[in-house]
C-alpha cells in the first residue's frame, strides 16, 4: 500500500510540474526557453515536484510465499 501511495504522489507531482511548465509556455507563447530549463532554475516547489516525479522507483523486495 505504501508503494501505491508513493506512486500516486509521483503522479501528482508530475501533474504539478506539467501544469507549471505549460503555464510558462503559454505565457511566453513558446516552449523555446522552458524546454531547456534546468531544475536549479525552477521555483523550489516545482523543482521538488520535478525531482520526485522523475526519481528512480525503488522496488520493494519480492515476496516469496511458502
């Protein structure tokens, strides 16, 4: 269940990042600048969302039944 919650949080963070990304692109009328932005140049909240949504998944150990 914890893995499912973590995955839902990742999806939520991805949506937060994408909403910010496309809001910026629409405001600038182009993706030219925003598509090359580095995480350190993003607002802190967006950077954290980006990093969480793009982090490697930690796979729990496989359960071996008797």
